[in-house]
C-alpha cells in the first residue's frame, strides 16, 4: 500500500484524529496560548506528541 500511495495509484486513506490520552472529540479544540493551558491539557499534548513520534518511527 505504501508504494501505491507513493506512486499515486490510490488516494490517501482518510485520517481520523484520535487522542491517546483518553480524550475524544470530533471538533477541533479552540486554539489557546500554551501559557494558558491547564496541567491536564499539557499532559494530553505531551502524550499525543509522543504517540505521534512512536507511530512515525514505526513507518
């Protein structure tokens, strides 16, 4: 499938936003200045960032 995508033979599959930190939302959260984030929001962002890095390293 990866070669097909690189060659343009198939459209890219749809991507769903999922949070590993047990938060689910279809809507995009409003953007806030990082200095205004609560501790929970900071933890969620950190977990999501680490999950993305892990997924990218597998590919």
